[in-house]
């Protein structure tokens, strides 16, 4: 049960040591060398581990198919940068490391952003003694767009602060689950406008795809309260950044806390960097030592499942067929 760990031309990624530790000599593996024969390196490989999903190309997928690879495992949650259509066309199983593996740091980041706006910490700079007027979170409404793993962890931490939880999801969850996370309102996509108009803090927790791209556009932003704050730790493409910049400049909403952007790294001349009602972080909300550890453990667990003749977990291709 041989593993091929993909390496980009720029070198090994920072998560590689976590893979080595997770594997602990259980399965033989080789690190892909872009300068060597591709076909030779895929010989006898059962599972390909693609760190971040950014290394895989159609040529490499074809090599995997020719070698009889059983699974291609991407070590991140988001797959908007992965050629899923090609995996489906070629019938090569594709798995990812799902959101539950990074949900805790993502949720903590959202809570941090909420507190920064609530207590006006963004204005505490070296420009003299200025007493900022903060607000109490108790009684404020938190809208969660998507109610998967990271949104649930946000709800778990937000309720003790007194925030009232509202959510939108394509799935109708049982009342027992909603009670567990103190969700006062759960609606489907058709109820999106209701949450947009009610939320004091609106946090995005959905995958980026053709349906969700620019789901927060000018119309959505204009439905939000002028005192509301937009939070995005999911994918930059969920938000129409040009519309967001204009609305922020005009005071249409109070502010935005953003960890992800349509173009990354954020260009040095981007207008978001000129606004004083935004808090920006460099796509670091899920970046802790525990996140790559859990992701690599999940990847090796999938190898073990295949070795034991079991169906691999977290199959992306099974969800989109």
C-alpha cells in the first residue's frame, strides 16, 4: 500500500513533517520529484496525497489512473481550486480533509473578530489616549450562512457570550441539533434575506462553487443593517469585493472582518487596505499546528481504510456526482 506524496517545484510544504509523524512507518511512501519520470514514480502507488490540492495536474491524474491509484487525497477542506470535474470524468475517487478538522481555530478566529468590533479594538493604536465606546454582545444576533462544522463551533462559543444564533443552510437539521447549538432560527436559502436583515454579525461558512460565488453581492450588502459587520473566514470569492469596498466606504455597513480574499496574497494597493473599518488577516484563521496534524492523520487513516478493503472517508466525488 504505497503512498506518493506530491511535492511542488518550489519544494515540500510545511505540513510534510506532520504526514511523516502520522504515518509512523506504517506504509511505504515516496515524495514526488518533478524532475524525475512521472510514470516511474507512480508505479505501485495506491494513494496520492496532494497537500493543499494545488500540486495535482491533469497529467498527474492521468499518470495515477494508468498506475491504478485507488484514491487521490487533498489535505485541505476547500476544493474550489481542484479539478473535480476531471476526477469525475476519469472516475478516480477524490477525498479531502473536511471542515471539522479545522473548525475549532476557524471558530476562535470568528469570535476574535466579533470581539474586536464589539470592543472597538481596531482603534486602539499609538495615537494617544482615546477611550472607545464598545458594545455588549448580549442580545445581538449572529447570522451563520452555512451550518456545518465551523459554524457549529462558532455557535458553541457565541451563545455563552449572549449572542442569539440564526442560521441558513440547504439542510433542514433536526430540532435536537438546533437546540444543542441554541439556534433560534434556521432557514433555507429562500430565507437568506431575513437573516441578512436581522444579523448584527454575519459570518460565512459555505464552500465556494458556482452557486455561492458572490453570494454576498451589492444587493445582499444593502439588505444588511448599517450597524452590521460581515465576517468571512471561508473563501474570498463568496463576496463581491468591489461591491463590499463601495458599501464600506459609504458606511452602508459598520465593518468587515476578512481572512480570505478573491486574490491572495492581497495586492499591496488593494482598496480594502485603505479602510479603517475593516480587520484583515492573511488567510491564517485555520493555521495552527493542530490543523495540519489532524489533516495528515485523516489522510493516513484513509490509506489504512483502503488497505483494509474499506471505503475511504470524506469522498468529494461521492458528494457531487
